[in-house]
C-alpha cells in the first residue's frame, strides 16, 4: 500500500527536514506486519514528493487479524490488507513519522508550525460510504478532495464500482495536522482496525485529533468508527472532547451513546434522542446562572475561544454589555463568524462591545470596566510559572466585581474509561487540580486581592470523586 506527500513550497526539499527523512536516501523500517519503506520519487527545490510504501507480510497478518475475518477459512488467504490503505498504513505512519506528527522540527521550527501547500495521494483506499464519505470527512478540514471510485473490473463496467477509491487531497495545512488527520481517518473510512481496541485508543484519538476533531461536523461518526462502536470508549472520548476542546456549542455531541450502539452507516450520526445534558452544556448553564445570581450584566469572557459562551450570553437579554478575548486568532475567527461580526461593528443591539486578540499574562486596559470576568476552562492551559501573572492581570489590574473560574476536577478522571491513570484529559493541559488544590489556589488568590470565593460543582456530583468540573465564584 502506498501514500505520497507532495509539496511545492519554496525550497521544497525542506519536506525532508519536516519528515526527518533525507531525500537522498531510501530508508527501511520493520513493522509488526511487514516492512515500511520511505523514499523520494521526486525531489528538487520547486517540487518534492515523499512516498511511504508498506509491504505487508501475509503470514504475520494471518497470525493476528486473519482469525477475526467473517470467513476465516477464506479470509486468511484472500483479503485486501496488503494492498489497500487501512489502519495498517496508519500504524506505519505513526511509527515512521512520529516526530513529524508531533509538529517538531529542530532544523526548521518555524516551518513546522506554518501551513504549507500539500498534496496527499492514496491509490487504493477502502471507503465505506463511497466518494461522498471521503468528501464529508476531509472537506471540513480545508482539503480539496478528489475521490474517484475504483471499478470492480475495468473490462466489465456493468459490474459497477468497488468499495475502494483513489483519493487525492490538496490544501494548505501544517504537515503535522495533515499527518494526524490521515492517521485518524484512514481506519475511519475503512471502518475497520487490524489490532485489538484497547482503552489507550481514546488517548491516541484525543492526541491525534487535537485542534481539528472537536470542531468537525462529523465528530460523532468519526469517533464511533475509530473506536469500533465500543460504548464505554466512545462515551469517554466524546466526553473528553466536549470537556477539553472549544467546539462550537451547536455541534457538540452528548457524552452518552446507546446502550446497544447501532451500526453507523455511511457516517450517519446515530446519537439517540433524549440524551442527558453534556458536560459542556452543564458548564455553560452554571456560568450563566452564577452571573445572574451576582447580578452581573456587563461581562468579558477571558479566553473566549470560538465564542460559545459569548453566543449564549447574547441570547440572554439580561446581559447588557458583552466582550471576549483570546490569544488564538484561529479561535477568534470562529467567534467572529458565530457572532456575525462582519455584519456590523456592534452586534446584538449594540450589546457586543468587542471581541479581540489578547494575552492574559499582560495587563490590558481593554480587560477592565466590566462587572464580571469569566475564565471558563482556561487556567489549566497556562504554565504554572505564568499563573501569577494571570492572577495579577485579572484580579489586580482588571479587578471586576465578579470573577468566575471553571477547571477540570482531576479526581474525577478515574471515571473516564479511556483515560490512563495519572493522565490529563487533554494534551494541552499543563495541570489539573484536585478539589483541595483548587480550593487552596482560590483561597490564596481571593485573600491576596480582596475577594471571597464560593465553590460550585458542575456536572453530576459523584459522592466519591466529586463533579467533573469545579467552579469558583469570586466576589469583591
């Protein structure tokens, strides 16, 4: 099976630095099911193509996956695994391009973080749902998608098309993002995996899906296919995505799935009706309720992300002045679209004052002048040595009458089936506090800046480990 990655950026052979594979060498990597080869069929300063060729050992394949086929007596001899892109190729990618998938390149660090022109091609990809399914999964990520069906037999057109497509993706993305998207979506489109589905698959999905999966309109279908409809794993993954990622509110999946999950056909979202409220929704409701309780009508969302809280406040006529800020321009672009910012300078009958880029570690006069400031799932993304600066900016310089802080409760992590012991809910979290640790921090900050604080559990309050989210409401 073959995967090619082509770029036409200036000094195109820098692709070798990003992949950590020299264009002048053919390299060989032993895998559990065969051998992976990396080589460059085309490499000059204007165009460079890297190829990953996986040569599958059918004997090793039979010893593992073959016995799981519907008809083992035939399946061990006749299958498409050596020839069609699948989880085998995704596994080889994670082994061969591991450093590139992490976005690390010491020789070209700026380039590793820069979107570059890319073309990715797969000559044979099993695609449950046909070409339309490939378009549905890849197009929202910024790719131009060409998925051409492979006929069962070119000599007999009346036989129709096979379940395979020839896939070509063209776009401008970070190489790390492109590789991680391929890693997740190859087995998702095939709707099969060659290895046992262990609980750490949730960690792999969260890690590879960082920055794109939570906001994907087919996030639910992708998660269920990737985790083979394993009820507990799917529930855990969707809960962690909703908890840790700033996905648009209207696109969030409930964190529950059916007791007996139905097969997902053609990427259809099978989430049943009348589901319990998601943790993300619980959190929004708790914050809005606290603002009402404190009679705080003029609010700034510090770390507003894609603007889901701003949109909720705008729907509530109680709030008279609303602003938001975030350090990420990409997140703000989503917020601006959500609030129809381009339609006029002041949206919501003039109640939206500003939505702007800013960093909470630096004093900014634009943060001041509000009755309340909200930091919803923000502090855990800040390096501990920089927390002191944020405290001084928010509680000292901006100094609103009310500050609301929500953050994960680390003690509740044992209730997430797919989360390894001691691991955090999201790879971008710098820490996660226990209830005692959060109380100690909140009490210290409140005492230092003339506030008092009350603590509110958010989500189902487990009698042993507490609620999944903890909230502190600071008042002067």
